[in-house]
C-alpha cells in the first residue's frame, strides 16, 4: 500500500471515528434518528477507507451496500464484517431516484435500543477495518 493510499484510508477512518463520537453524544440527548443515520454514514466511511487501503477505487456516490459488496468481492474473508453491517441498511437515506410512483417503505424504528446497536455495529466495524489495514501494511 502506498503512503498516499494509507493516508487517504486513515482520513476516512478518522472521519468514521468522529461520526461515532458524535453519535454517542446524540445518544445522550436522545437524538435517535440522526444518530442512526450517522452510524450508517460512518460505516460507509469505514468501507471507503478499507477499499482505499486495499488499493481499490470506488464510485463516489456508492452507498454502504455497494461498498460492502465491493469489499466482499475484493477480499472474501471480510464477508463477515460486511454482513455485520446489513442491519444499518435500514437507516440508509431514500434513493434519489424515488419519485411519487415509488412505494414508500415504512419508517424504521429509531429507538434507544436501535441507536445503541447501530453504534456498537459501526464501532466494531471500524475496529475490524483498522485491524485489516494493519495486516495489509
């Protein structure tokens, strides 16, 4: 891995860690909806960091599902990590292409329990991403 790729990967991971800190603050103030969205975004940032660390480009607008799929294709042994993030998909922003004819999905439940679980999932994912990148070095 080049130094530039390592630096870019570390920046994405640092952003994910900052998002986790912000999510923990939101938990204290019962901001469950933004917390869950932030956890989703933090997981996507961690996947971007991992892909960069593996020397893999990714589409700029890729969502967590696409990023996780790409990680699994590049490194199948990380399938457990990417699958662990599946529960965060329910917090994904709605697709930009959804029009009035789209069938609306029921809103996810933004509870304290869901928020705590989202933080735990993304915290675990970031730790695993950091371990994987260390192994690549």
